[in-house]
């Protein structure tokens, strides 16, 4: 996944709100989100190449999402898939804090990543691209792409502004949340340059919703947990032309933790 905008404990009605896009090569085999037969508590899409997931939740209210940290200077990727990180958390029982501290001890097994893990009361972030260690996130609106959390890339700043405006209106729906990450407009060149993004490729990848022949936004997921322990999930899958080709919708009563 390459763009994730979320509100953590900002609204008393919606303790968690998420709007996210997964950007990937169209040739990479993927299964749309579903409850996994071998993990019946887990709702997530599946990377059929490596077996992990980019984002998912459980019936108990565990949540995880992972993005790559883009750094051309990094060596070739280690053997372990970053999608395994979110899968480990979602299928385990450790607290977010304990899980991330364990991951930090072996973070070198993975290429650069950002990992968000949480439950119905907390949300944590960890990246192996700096030395800050696992961070317990206070209530707020956050944005994550392929740099560190809240790096002011144009697509991230646009998404955060849209979600803040949506929170002010209170008009929460899958349609309004998907609008938080749906812009296909190229970012202004000067705003990209301010973040050290100068190439033509960076401009091509600058929209929130990316459309190219070989790489682009494969799916958009909107999710919320509400104050009544209900979760609502919608995943929209797209083809290489950006045309909607599949929907997966789930309404879930969260179990006691």
C-alpha cells in the first residue's frame, strides 16, 4: 500500500477511520480481501506471490497496515516479505507495543518499511528507516505513504486536509472516505521539489490515485470502527485503466478483546 490517511480517536463516534490505496505492479498476483480460511478471524487481501497482506483487521479489532519505505540507495531486498509483518501481528496475540519491540529487534531482516498496528484503544507506528523506535500515537489525523509518518508529500497533505474537513462535517460514508484518497491530479512540481522529489517518475507517481499501464492503484480500502463496537470495511479493486472491477464489503460486530 502506498497511501494511508487515518483518524485515530479524533471522533468519539468513530475511534478509527481509514482511507487507503494500495499501489502495485498490475502483474503481481493478488486476492481481494476476504476472511482467510486458515485464519477465520482475519479479514485482509492477500499477496499471492509472498503470502502476506498490506492491510487487514480482525473480528477482535486488531488492525495493521504496512507500506514500503522508498530509498533508491538501499541494497537489494532481503528475502522476507514486508507483508509478513502485518500478517504476523494480525494472526498473533501480542499487544501492539510488545509486537513492535520484537520486530525492532529483527528489523534488518526486511527492506525499508512503515508498520502501523493497533487495537480498539491504541495505535502504534514503527519504521526501520530511522532510530526512533516504536511510537505510541496520540489521537490525531495521520498520513503515510512511502516515506516516514506524516512526511509532507503532496498526496499525504491533501489526504489529511480532506479527512479533517470530512470530520468537521460528520458525513462519514464509504463514498466520502474514498474521496479522501481519490485524486488523480499530478502534484505541482514545486511542491515535489520541496520534498526532494525531482524526477519525471516522481511526478507520475504523485497523484493519490495512480494510473499507468504497468503500475498503479490496484485497490482502495475504507474502514471505520464506531463507538458501538461495529466495523465497516469496503475494498474497491481496479484494473490497469483505473476502472472498478470488484467490491468487497463487510460489516462486522467486534468481539470482546
